[in-house]
C-alpha cells in the first residue's frame, strides 16, 4: 500500500515540477541549469513511471527482494530531495523553488513512512539499505542528464521533421 502511495506522491511532485520548474530554471542562474519544458517533462515522466514500476514489482515480489530495496532506495532519494535541492534552494534564493510544496506535503511524510514501516515490518533492513539507498540515489541522479539529453534529441528530431 505504501509503495502505491509513494508512486502517487512522486506523481504529484513531478507534476508540480513539470509545470513550473522549466520556466523557473531560466532565471535562477547557477542554482539550476536552464532546462526546456519538453526535455524536463520527458525526464520526470520516465522517473514517475519508474516509481510505479518499482511499486508494482515490490507488490508482487515482497519483502527482502531487489524490488523492495529499489523502492526503498527510490524513497530515500526522494526524501533527500525534499531538502536538497528544494528546501535549500528556497532558503538560499529566498523564493519559492518549484516542487517544494509537494516535497514537504507529500514526499516527506510518505517516504519517511515507507522507510520506517519497511524496516519495522521487516520488508527491508537498515544494513542493506545503507548501501542500496546511496546506490539508488546515484543511479537516479546520473539518469537525469541522460534523460535530458534524450529529450533534447527528441525535441530536435521533431523540429527537423
């Protein structure tokens, strides 16, 4: 159940970012590299589908599986994302950073609950999460520029056809 709630929270968060972040990124200077609407939206769509994919796999594979740790790692990544960059950007820039509201209202409680309940119910253990969590974050972070590049290529291909 919490896996599906996690995927829904990611959907709400990514939707807020998809609507507001590209325009915001055009004026934030060094804080966030400018990103086009279509390339950004492609990236968040893929990452949103990934959330549903790991939630589904976790629901059919159960506790102590790769899927359970993939879901927990993604949840940890989104929990860290609440603070870095959202809350930090809002503080440093002294303005609203797109995604902050949904990060605080949905991702913070849902991801915290998923990780807490996952450990308490034996779905995951802290020792495995200690290495799988950072690895998941690294993979997700590394995928973002790749997804942006794919998005730019697709936008360029559409413009030239």
